[in-house]
């Protein structure tokens, strides 16, 4: 009897555990609608989250978490291991005054998934931290897709700093369809428009950096600076990427990669347009005071600053290379692929400097995929190739920021007069409760077209008057405290 009871108890316990696991696995994602919700993500670092609207300065809780600087979600001891779906919404005005070792919206992630998110107008400041980026300090073995960041990153660090527009470091994992419109001002090393460092077979594809990288103090050894990544190694891959930026360091500066480390790391189908500068005066001053064997080189190149001497490879996969990659020689003023160092004798170095007219000619990119990945025309992106997935081709971050509406505006419906339907368009600058009603001339409400929390942007709603008589109607928009009305005419 006791054995039977034990068996029944064990069976019941097993079923309960399985049921709980099933319910947990099928639980709905946790919705994030304000800054308090976003802050609460740190309370469960393995859950699934969805952003259901934009967050900005007017969203509840902004000052609670941004006035003194955002505290990153996840750290070295407890990393973010969940999923975060932005659902194409935007976080505006994120402010970080970093004191943590790894800082960004997220500190450190591990096996996480982050997608469909924009972080715009971020203001990130760092003092002597390990790794920093707008999205994360470090993305480890994580999958990231469809993420855009913009803003400023001001970093003052030491030799151990790792700064990137998107993230400080990507270690393993796969990242695709990302854009960084970040102005970076720094002191230190390992600096990149997308990452400060890539390692451990990290994969990056379809990435763009449009910003600038500069230093307020060129007279220190600021090095390993790249348009896409500062230090690049460990079998990592960059495929289909470009940087359009001005990049300045003291030495070891490259249009795409600052310091190309050993271990089979390869850049494929990528290009750079912009200025690449080192500081010869500082290098010369250093060399005057040291023995010959301790002298430094400027190490500036159109694609790579310095290539670490190759090791004896165990296989072809261990050989680093640059494949079908280009830079604009007229803009950079550089004819050399890389500044100093050495590539393995068997390395694929199909990297070439091209004139501006060649860089804007599709024939230059014969091996690139213009069916599914790239496009090129005379209008967009100053004539240089861009991604088919790019919604905006911008030259400056300010253009990106200006795309956001600055005030509530209710536009005249179109067509007007109409029969039987018309479109009503309005813009709102912040996430807010919106109501759009239609009234007849007697003041009676005949339709409610919108009654919900809506994100910043331009919205269009269709009004169908098929069941109403001809006449003049009034449509009224209420967005927070703002109320605005217009007339429209329905003629059957």
C-alpha cells in the first residue's frame, strides 16, 4: 500500500512539474509600457518581454531612472538571458552616466534575444568602465536583429576600455540588420562604430555606422580604432557592412577594423567612406624618447590599422582575410589597405581602394548580392551602396533625429470632399493617450476612430461614412492635453 501511495505521489508530483513547465513555456510575454516596467526587467532576467509603445521623456517614470543615469539591466554576476522584442518601438532619451563595469541599456547579456528595437537620442557617458555601448556593454552568445541606435557616447577610460556605438563587445552570437548613428568622443582603446571588440566567433552581418569617432585628447595613446570594430579576432566574421564616418585616433586606426587580430577573422563584402587619421606628431614625440626597438608606427589604413602577425594555422579557417572589400581612396587620401603588420601568405586579400566614381558604380561590386541584400542608385546614400532593408539613408544623426515629429498636428483629410471614405492623418511627438472622434454639425458623435495609447510618429486612419447622410462633419483629435479639430465634407 505504501509503495502504491509513493508511486501515486511521485506520478502526481511529476505531472505537476510538467504542467508548471508547460504553463511557463507558454506564458504570454511581459508587456513594457513605461519606464517602471522597463526597470522591472532586472527583476527577472530570463523572462520574455515585449515593448508595447514608445518610451520617452513624457512617459511615466522617465526622471526616476534617467536623471541620475540609467542602471544597466544585467551584470557580470547576473546577466540578461531572456528575450526582448521591441516590436518596432523606440526608446527615446536614454541617459547613462556609467559607473558599472559593463554599461548600456543592458549591461551584459548571455544567450539572450533582442530584436525590433530603436534607441534614439541616447546620451551615454563613461568614466573608467570596462565596456560600453548604447544597447549593451557586452553581447555574449546572443542573437540581435533589427536594432538601431543613435545619440552621443562620451567615454574617458584607461587601457582596458571597450567602447562601441551598438555595444562594447560582441562575444560569439549572431547580430544582423543593425545601424549605429552615434557620435563617439573618447579617450582609450578598443573603439568602434558598432563594437569596440569582436571575439569568440562572433558574427555580424548587414551593419551600418554613420557617425564620427574622435578624441578630445590626441596626445595620449588612443589606439585600435575602427569604423565597424576596434579589435577584431577569434574567428569572428563581418559580412555585408559599411561605415561612412570620420575616424580619428592617435595610431592603429582603420576604416573598418582598427586592430585585426589573429584567428581566422574575416571581413567580407564591406566598404568604408570617410577620413581616417592618426596623430603623427604624438608618435614622433614618443619615438624621440625611446630606443629603436620601442618605437611606434602610425598604423593607419583604408580598411585596417594594424594586422597582428599571423600564427601557423591548423586549417584554412584559421587564416584571417579581407574579401571583396573596398574603401574610397579620394575621400580617405589613403592608398594602403592596412597600415602595419602582416597577413598570412595564403590570406584572401581581395580588398581594393577605389575612386569615388568607382565606389558609386555597381560594377565595382561584382561579387555582392544585389538581388537580396544591396541596392545602389544615384539618389540615396550619396550614390554608395545601401541595404534593401534600410528605411532611411542618412548622412548625419541630426537628420535621423529630425524624423521624429516635434508637435501634435492634425492634417486635413484627403480626399475632401469624399465619397464614401477618406483618410485622416495626424502626428504626435510622444507616446500618449489618443482619441479621434467624428461629430455631425449638431454636435452628436457619430464615430470613434481611435481610442488607445499610441507611440510617437505619423498615423493615418480611414473613416468610412457609407451609413451616414451627406453633409459637413467635424473630426476632433485629443492627444494628451492637446485638442484640435477640422471639418470635412461627405457627398454621396
